[in-house]
């Protein structure tokens, strides 16, 4: 029986043997597998919640209250779903960074990078549509301001907003639509995209083979690859399966601990006449909300997201001078330049937020300067500084240049997200969270 | 038709076959596109935003706000069921201002002491005429149609008007007697 299970089921998902070096925790950190486990956990808890939930404005809030108070383990299952969802966003973002920084997006993994972006979008879509369902003040107003952002997309923005809300304002239609997307479309997207994603990993021969930075001997001129790394193979059962099971256990334990210790928030029932102060977008959109406070809305909710999406999707398709796949941060100099870029990106964002905060409250003209001229000036200054030092000390590979730009932008966005989620208090004023 | 396997593998299709086959492929492709378009249209029809059913006296209907003299100059009166504020300007003109912040749609309360609308979400400020006087909002509050007949103020909450800033022509005045 176990033999059959092993032969026909497990090995259907996993190859018979895997390269031993790809089992190292320091290559993958188990993040992809952890994300898959969390998605399964969401499907399980979500199915239970669906039995107890009523998707109408009149009944939604009361059904959640009933679930928490009267259904055995109802509170725990809701907490698991809440914390699992939030951890999932964090885990898939870390997974994206891991894949990016180990160079695991070069051919034949280019398509899989794009599928991964589709999965990231699905995770955000599921989080966002789920956010509205409790129909409390937090949900109602977070979705009001998030869908309010759509109005600034030139041309089809207002129409898109009407379609997503199912009418002029958030109401019964919005709830029905979000519920349908959350409980039917999202699971379908996950099933299809995850299958596709895993299949592409197997087609690529498993994970990228890790290499040490010193192993890099490739010739940037001829594009000649570095000498092949060790490829000794070991049986997937037990070597791979045991590691995956261990990671899954750690992940589930973490969610369980969080769910037992911290309750998912539930504020008063939604009241369209009273906006709470402050009203914030969910934390994974806090970066855009922060951006929105500093620049023209069309830039914050349209130009920047579209450009960022295009740049991310295009990442594997640049004409790179080398394929340093398997080496963390390309090379030793790549590590130094990435660290410098991370610090500069964070510093630039902090400087900008602080200076714009001062100048915008001073006068309209200085506000205009600090929301348009200042970020461009900061970008130019850091680009020039980067160009100067990069040209002298770097390996000279364009891989490193792309990595520096990516890290700079990611660090800046991370600072914006933390600022928006943590350091914005009443009236969206800057302040300490304590 | 003398079709042999060898013929298909080693040679181009006979010259008279090519246009017919490509035409059939073209038809199949076209049919496929038509089916796809139907599916998209169908999904769209199901998703199309609906108009709210207008209940008497509620949002979307014409609301009887009351006689002109009830509203003192420089005052703002809230009509929660109609989701608007009726503002009477110092010169006696009336404006029905939407309570929705033009920034991201939060509900703006009227600050009686300072005489401004202050958005609790992102700190936008609007004056009594609905003009945005503090960022991040860039646009004045939306207006609803105001009609004054027989010294009675009526607001049509089904007719909303976007605007960038206040203009004198937007205010409604009672007929002079």
C-alpha cells in the first residue's frame, strides 16, 4: 500500500532523484514549498469558513460574530485563515526575492518567473477580496480607499471602479462579487497556476544548482558558462520528501502559534456614514498608499505600478552577459553592490518622506517641488553615485547593474510600505506607533 | 485524391489544396474567436454594475430639504439619508455637496468650529463651497442638483456632478420677490 502510494502518487509530483546540492536549506529556504503548504491550509480553513459565512451586508457581520462565539474552534479556524493569508504574502515575496537573488530566472526558467508573478497577483487578489468579507469598519473603509485609488487611472479607471464595486458605491453587489472571486475564481487560479509552476520547475530539472561565488569563471565576452557544479543525485524519497515535510510542519506550527496567540481583528459593523480615523489600506498596499501621499495620484496608482509590473515581468528577458544561476547575488562584488543599493534605496525613501513631509506643509510651491523635483533629484544623485562606484569596482556584468536597480527599488518600496503601515497615525500624520 | 504518406512528409501539399485548407483553418479560428467573444460578453453581462433601486426619500431620489428660510447663511446641514450636505453660502446661494471625499471616497464630517470639511482618512480639507483647500484631494466635492421652487429646496441625489473647483454659476438662488 505504502509502496503503491509512493510509486504512483508521490513520484508523480516529485522526480525519482534530485541533485543533492539543491537540498541545501541555504538555497531555497523552503519558501516555495512553504507557500504551497499555506495555500493548502487556506483552502482547508476557507472551506470550513464558507460553511459558516453569509455573504450579504445584513448577515455577514453577524455570521462572523456567531462563528467566533458559538462555533467550536470557529475563532481558531478564522484566526488560522487570517494569519495564513498574511504570512502567505510575506512568504511569496521572500520566495520571489530568493529566486531573483540566486539568479534562478534565466532560461529555461524565464516563463516560470512570469507564472510566479501570476501567483503573486493571485495571492494579493485573494487577500484583498477576503479583506472585505467580515463587513466591519476595517474591511469596508480599507476596500473603499483601495478601490478609490482606481479612479485615478486615466481613461478606464472610473469604469473599472464601477465594475469592481458592482455599482457606484460599496454594497451588496460588491460583497457578492468579492465573495465569488474569493471562493471560486481564486482557488481555480491557484490550482491551475500552481500546477503549471511546479511542472515548469521539473522541466527545468529541479531547482537551480547552487554554486559558490568563487566558482564563477564564466567569460562575459563569449558567454561561456562556468564549469559545471557537482550534480550527484540522491533519491527524492526520503531525502527531498523529509525536508519538505519538516518545512511544512514548521510552517503550520508557526501559523497555529500565531492563531492561538493573536486574534484576527474584527471592528464594529460597517457604517458607510462614518469613516474611522485613520483609514488605511491593507498593509501589502500600504506602500502605494504612502506613495499616494507624496506624488500625483495618477503617478502613484497607475504609472508606478504599471512600470513596476512591466519591469518585473521583463526581468528574465533582458539580454544578460552571463548566467550566474545558483550563485547568491551573482558574485562577491554583486553582494557588495546589492548591499549598497539596499541601503541607498532605503535612505533615499526615508530622505524623501521626511523632506516632503516638511516641504509639503510649508507651501504649495515647495510641496510641488518635493513631490516631483525632489524624487527625481534623489534618483539622479543615487544613480550617479552608483554609476561612479559600480563602474570602478564591479565585475562589469550587466547582471549586476540590473540587480542594483531592482534592489534599490525594492528597498525603497519596503520603506514606503513600513512607513504607511506602521508610522502613519491619526489623520495619516507621521508618528511613532507607540 | 492520391494521398500517400510519403507525399505528405516529403513534399509540399499539392498546390490546389493549400487555399482550401487555409480557408478552413481560418474559419475554425474565426469560430473560436467568436466563441471567446461570446464568453467574454456573457461574463461581462453578469458582472455589469447595477443601478440601485431608488427608494422614496433615500439616496438616488429627489429629497425635499425644507423651506429656504430654515437655512441660515454660512450654515451647513447634513442629510444622512441623502448622503449630502446642504451648504448655504454667505451670499444666500445653495450648494448640495456630496459627503464623499474626492481623494479616495471616505465620508467627510463638517467641522462646525473651523467651518471646514475635514477628511478623517487622509487629512484633505474642503471649504464651505466644497473647494479642496488642503491636499491630497485635488478636486472639489461633487455636487447634486439643487432646485428651489416656491421657497422650498429640493435636492436630486440621482444627479451628481463632478467639478474641479467652485464657480459662481454652481450655486442655486431662491427667486427674489
